[in-house]
C-alpha cells in the first residue's frame, strides 16, 4: 500500500511549476497582492490557501495539515466556569 503524500512548501511549489504556474502569477490571476500571497509559508491565510488548493485540486487540509482542522483553544470548559467564578468570590 502506498504511503499518503505529505505536502510541504517544496512539493507545493514543484506541483505549481509542473502545471506552468507560479505563486506570483496565481496571485495576479485572483486579484491578490503577490507579496502577501508569498507569505503563505509563514502566515496562515485561508483565502490564499483555498486558491492554491483549488488550482492544484487537492483539499486544503491535505496541503496544509498543520493548519487544519482549525482548533479553538479554551482554558476552561464552560461546565467549569460557574465553579471558577464561585471559587474566586469565596476567596475574595
């Protein structure tokens, strides 16, 4: 069984070039600023990620596995909120 492909910036760029495209040209075709588009490697941008994903025909979550699915971090669950508020009031 073949191991699933793990996409990284080099594979993404290589696939774009194989299809005759560059990040700059892809940005221009989608009315985006090329400079901002090239920051995709260091700054998450859902819109730009979606454009690259659509062009390559690969799901966004597969291209950028470290960024998807989006995670929301909470310190305390809402179940414990009342307890923590009650504890603070009791201490104060």
